[in-house]
C-alpha cells in the first residue's frame, strides 16, 4: 500500500534489498505450521540484511536507526511476519537497555556478539512496569552483595527465553528501588521454563524464567538502584511506545491489503475497505508527522496505541467477514490476523489504553 503522509518519504535506507527481505519473511510465514516454530530462518535473513544492528550505536558496529526509520521498518516487517518482528522488538529492547550501561567494554563485547548474530538477547522487564503490579511482593528481589547483585524470583514473560544467551532483567530492592542487569543464561541459577502455548505467536517461544539466587557481577549492572528503573528522562523505555503501535499497524495493514484484494473482485466491499484504509493512513500520518515535528510524548503515544489497537481488531474482523467461511479455516490469513490482533490488548499495553479499548467494547461513550 502506498504511504502518502504530508511529512513522510520512505527512508533511503529501505532499498530493494529490504523489499526482498520483506518478501522472504512473508513467504516463510505462510502456513499454519510456521506459527509454532521459532523463526530461525527468518532470523537468519534479518541477520544477512543487517537488521540486527538497527538498535545498536554506530561505534559498536550497529546502524543506529532513527525513530522514523525504526517505526517504518517495524510496520513493514510486522506486515510480513508478526512473530519474527516481535522477537526482533524484544532483541532491540535488550540492545537499547544494554546501551544504558556505562561500561564500554561490556558494550563492545556484547554488541559484537549480538550484531553478528552469534548470540541472542531478550528482555524480561514487564514485572518492573506492567506485569504483576497489583501484587505487593516483588516477583524478583535484588540484594547487593560483595560479589555484585543477587537476583531471586520469577520473571513472568521472556520472549525466546530458551534461545537466549542474555536476558536484560531486574529486580526490586528492599527499599523499593529497582535495578536492571544483564543476565547471562549460563549464570548459575538461571532456569528458563518451557515456552507457553499461546493464542498467537507460539513460535516466539515466550516463557517464564526462574532466577534462583543468581549472582550478577557489578559490571553487568545496567542501571539502578533507582525508583522505576525503566523510566528514563528521555522518555524511552516505557510501555505502549510507538514500537508497539507500529507492530499493530503492520498487522492492520496486512489485513487491509487482503481486504483490498477481495474488494477488487467484489466492489460492494469498497465501502468497508475505503474507511479502514483511510483510518490506517490517518494513524500512519499522525505517527510520522509527530516524529518529524519532534512533538511525540507519552500521551500522544498512548492515543496512537489506542487507535492502532482498535483498528487492527476491527480490520481483521472485517477481513474475516469478507472472506467468509474460508477465513475461519486454520492457516487462513484472516483467522491468523484476528488472533494476532488480540496480542495488542495484552502486550506492553498501558492501563489507560486497555481501559479505552474496553470502553469501546462496552460502548461506553466519553
Ligand atoms: C506473547 C507475549 C510475549 C511477551 N514477551 C515479553 C518479553 O519478552 N519481555 C517482557 O518483559 N514482557 C513480555 N510480555 C509481557 C507484557 O508486556 C505484559 O506485561 C503482560 O502481557 C501483562 O500481563 P500479566 O498477565 O503479566 O499482567 P498482570 O497485571 O500480572 O495480570 C495477571 C492477572 O492478575 C489479575 N490482575 C491484574 N490486575 C489486577 C488488579 N489491579 N487487581 C487484582 N487483580 C489483578 C488478573 O486476573 C490478571 O489476569 C509478553 C506478553 C505476551 C502476551
């Protein structure tokens, strides 16, 4: 689909090679089997195309994409394969936090392993932000020792945990402050649990990780102890960031493109396709216009996420209704899009966004 934002021109970095990557990844994502498998081949394609360096500074061998490039890249990749793109976001989230470290040696070594694809890193940070927040006892405790930091507890969500060489995770100290550290999965006491069978994206092999009195050396401390270690003065690192909306928009774009194919054969569907396409374009424009203007803030991000969630839920259902019973069969793009759309109701979703989406379900008017 064309993009026609007043501010947006496709970033020069996204050449024909990127378009070939999109084709490869979308072909690998065909068929219901692919959904359950770790996307090893697609990951290899990302590696070959240099995508693993997207969120790594130039000085450490990465390509350090700006936010316009990153957002555009995520929309296009998520349209091709949500599972692969989701794994990439967790890898990139790890890179982002590793870069918070002030230890240049650590960054040089670890980024070298990550950009080359030799090692895989992921994050287990939701228990510090969105997950288990109603429980008074922290799920992971952190204690300072002479050897470094002792982490003990249960990290509820870690994508690709069983494949990870590193997990960026953290814990809560006795005084309520938090730390964030780089945990090597071969540290004693790190126990990834079997991946969970999920409504969608089971191939992301997401599961919990037990940390049984794991000692991390001081040099692996990334940040803290501070209150709300995931909150940065630059606004980076919160739940519901533009990245999460970019993925939702990518899945919506896939559903709307399929709807377009149907509408080309059945003009009665144009009255459904046209407004959905216009809505997609409106959100896309707002994303890139605010990025270009440098006016993005937390409340705009949340609003964009709320609209992207709503669009992906409705667009995928419109597609199913349009393609009828065929779309109800396992492996059809419509049933897959519907299941994938549900992910955005639970993944890194700030409470005001969840609440707004639920109010829409319940037809609660503002
Ligand atoms: C596929 C998938 C992959 C993910 N991958 C990662 C990852 O790689 N890294 C990462 O850090 N995070 C990851 N997450 C976590 C994600 O970002 C969210 O933090 C998570 O989905 C929040 O759900 P929860 O069940 O942990 O929430 P919780 O808030 O812990 O809710 C759990 C249950 O507690 C109850 N509850 C909730 N709120 C209240 C309340 N106020 N009062 C009383 N009871 C309450 C409800 O019954 C609810 O079902 C992933 C999530 C998914 C679905």
